[in-house]
């Protein structure tokens, strides 16, 4: 099982020193990956239709491609995971280019988690259609893989059009794409098009969701062998409880877990680092058994 850490950027006031300190600590403590959430814009919620997500204009987010490129130069081993990049609000070819460069410069350490998001204000600001985001994501995933593997691409889709053009340099591999989300549409998208799924909620919720994804994998003519399943784990758990929960997820067949330190009333970067260091000590005892 691979165990990582979610970057707690909503609680760190956009502090650039926190990026360096936590990125380096995640690697030095022996974790496998650093996962980052994504939002381009935060928005006030005093509007119609109502915004239903947890973040407002008061929550800071670093761009994951930029942050991970910086950390790639400070680390040697950890994987960088977007959990998730809101793919349909972005230009597909630009995402392909940014991901390709990050994967090259980090020596193949990117795992691209994608989702469709909830904030229509971001979509409007970026010139994309919120209503068609699911269909667009379906089309984008296949096109990303073509742009990473083919020297010249011609593509006529509903949303993207490419006339005999390609990326250079291309990545040395087809970058793994994992789908995130808790809807049936996300489960089906993952089973048809993904290399893994980033789940949400508690361990029991994730176990039920995984059963749905397995069903859709079968309908798509695929098996669950080699298909990844990650669960970010939060809540007000002690370090020992966090390690026990990770072990429980492993026993349920989880391939990846990420530690969420947000929501624990930590008021310094060091407090987040101290927590993951304590969890690491318990993991070495519990998860290895």
C-alpha cells in the first residue's frame, strides 16, 4: 500500500515556505506521495444558484502544476498527485502540455487525478460550460492520452479540435489518469477510462463505492487487477487512530491512502508536520503488521 499526505493549503495562508517545508518533510518521513487539491478561483456564496462546495474566496489554493514543479526540484522520490484537477474548466491541450513537462522534469513522478468540480463561477471565469463538464471530461481523458503518445494528432470531438499537431517534448510514458468523485457518473467514468479512482468519505463509504466501481469495471470488460483506489482520510483522529484507519483501508483492498491534516485546528506549518511524523511512527508499527 502507498501512503501519502494531502497538502493542507487551505490552512496555510498561501505561505510559500510551507510548501517547501511540507514537501521536504513528506519525502524525508518516508511517505510515498503528496496530494494537492485544486481550485483556480474561490467565490463568495451569496449568489443564485447556490454554491454547494466547502470553499469560498477566503480559502487559498496553489496551482498544483506550479507547486509540484517547484517541489520536483527539492525532492527525488515522492510522487505528485492532483486530487483532483478540475479538468473540464481547462484547455485540454494546455493540460497535456503542463502535465507532460511536469512528468518529464520530475522523472515520471506525476499521477493526474481529474474531476469535474462544483464551482460554476470558476467555469464562467475560464470560459467553459459548466453544464457539459461531464461529457467534456470523458472526451478529454482519451485526448490527453493521444497527445502524450502520438507525434501528430488529428481530433474532431464535440469540444476539442486538433488539426495535425502534437506535443514536443512528450512524456516518456502515458501519464496515469485517476478519476475522482462520488457520483455514479464518476464511478462509470473511472471504470471506462481511468487507471484508478480517488474516493471520498469514510472507509465504509469508500468500500461501498468501490463495489460500485467494480461492477462498472465488469460492464466495461475490465478487471480490478492493477486498478488503483485511493482514500484521503481526515477527521479529528489521533495519530494512532489515523494509522489504524489506514490499516483498515488496506485490509479492504485499498492501494493508496492519504493523510488529511486539515480540520484539526493546527495553526502552524510545524504542527501539520509534527502530526504526520507521529502518524508515520504508528504506521511503521500498525500497517506493516
